[in-house]
């Protein structure tokens, strides 16, 4: 059956079915996820025609840990679309034993799956917004072979005693969760930039992305010991300086929830000449027993790194 799942994923996203199958196993059968994730397939006889999967995605509300999951795979074979297979998978998901213990479901759906998820009771409180800062315009002239794989940034994240805003939903940075993330994705070269001063410490989680001749350096998460505005602005300016020193970096980008109640980082981005750019990333949530108002956009601290594809 796994080979058919690999073929289904390949039909949607390309790549060799065998490699898609290996990636599926590496992603879901890792010790961190194996006994937590939920995987369902739709069958027509012995043929796999649909896939729905949830992975454990730990969020905190203050000091309270939530049993939260992210929907990551919602696929239906092209010949079977229009038969409500996706809706039936969602119905079957709600009947599983594991589903009964979930507090919260989140997702960042593509356009095609959003209507079905909305009918299933998901709310759409906000979109993530992209901001960009031009770094080295002439980098588009650099030959591809000149791009350094290590990007000149740290390959290991230094631990930071993170400040967590009160009454906010924040992704937990547990060691076992981060270890799984770093090793389950193909070719995911994560890098880190660390800043420290008398005011505190800041860590930026980074990843590069090549778009034609443009090299984008994406900030996936920002961890700091303090909400101090001067600390965050100084850290951002130091990151910009470090990115400019890597002459192949064209643009520095970040996606975040601009409606979050603590606007210190957003204000720092604007002071450092980041500008808002399209497109947006849709965020959805379904409350199954979590405390607080999960549909309040001001309570979610979200970045590009909150998405499973980071």
C-alpha cells in the first residue's frame, strides 16, 4: 500500500514514486511521529485513491501544552475528484480513536482543499503575510556554482531560554520535535544566525530558496529571551549585515501573523525597511477542546516555520 501512496503523492507533486515513498516513510515513521500521527487512505477495491494525514504539532498556551495536530496531506486521485472522497476521509478521521484526544487542529491549506475544510468546521481567522528586504541586487549576476552550501551561517541552533508572550498560542520548540524536523525532510539545509548583547539573545532560523536567478534567504522563526524592541531591531540589523556579506543573497524574507498582539517584531521589520509583498498564506484552525479563543488572530504567534513544509 505504501508504494501506491508514493505513486499518489508523485502524481500530485512530481518526482519518482519510489523516492516519494521513501520520503513518506522517513516523515511519518520517525520515532517522534510514528505512534502519534494519523494516516488514512481511501480505497477503491485494493487501489489507493485518497490520502488524509495529521501530524503531531505541539503548541503551548502559556505553560499549558496542547494536544495539537497539523493537517499535512489531503490528496485525491484525479480520476476520483468530485465524488466527495475528501469529505468522507474527514468524516472517517473524526471517528478514529486518536482523534478523540485532540485539543486543536491547524492547517495551511492550498486553494483546492480549503472549501472542504471550511465545510468540516475549520475557521479562517488570519493569513500569514510576507515581508521582504532587498539585500544584494547584483547577486542575480552571480554564477550558480559560486553559491556556498553552508551560506556562512551556523549549522547548529544554540539553545535559548525563549520568552513566551502570555495568553498566546506558540509553537513548542521541544528537542525531540526539532530533531525530527531537521532529519525528516529531503535536502532541508537549515541554518541559524545568533545575536547577543547586554539586552538579551536572539536566534533566527533560516533556509535558502532559489527562484531562478534570485536567492531568497527565509527567516522561518525568531526566538528571543526578551520582547525588548531595541534588542530585536539590533538583531535584525546584524542579520541584514551578515546576509549582505554573503554576496549571493538577493533578498531576505519573513512570513508572519501581522495581527499578533505583540507587534515589536513587526515594528522592527518596518524600521529595517522590510516591505509587505504578495502572496499570503492561509491559516485555518478547528477547536476540539483547547482553552481560549483560537479564532482570535491576535493570539497566534506564527511564522513560515510553523508550516510542516519548512
